[in-house]
C-alpha cells in the first residue's frame, strides 16, 4: 500500500514537471526554446572549459557543438536559468575560442 502511494506521488510530480517544462518551452518564443535541454546536453563536452576558474581550452567536440547550435541557441542558454558549475563569462567566450565568430548576445 505504501509503495503504491509512493508511485502515485512520483507520477504526479513527474506530470507536473513535464507540464511545466512544456509551458516554459512554449513561452520562450524562440526557435531554440523547444530544444533547451537537448542544446544543454550537446554542450556537455564544453563543461571542462566553463567550470569556474578553468583555464582549459575547448576541445574539438565542444567547438563542433558550439558551431552546430549557433548563436541563437547559445544566447538562449546564456540568458536562461543558472547552470550548476558553469561560469557564464567563460561560456560566452567559447564561440570566439572556437572560431565561431558569432555576434554577442544582446
């Protein structure tokens, strides 16, 4: 009986999260808004380069992800909610370090 209640509570919480995330995606009103999470996942190879106080240059996988995502998606990520263990200043310098030459986020 207790296990069934835990499953029901978990299901309700999961549904709330899914509904809220779909509402957030729709309200972003940006082409990258629908893929915020997937864009974030694609940038996982960049994590060592954007960790606080990091001096590591971006690797090839990171630069490929930066170039694939493009400036609009990177700006959505940069202006989005804080990301744990990511220095936004370092993250905003990645396009230049990867020779992507995107205009700065406005």
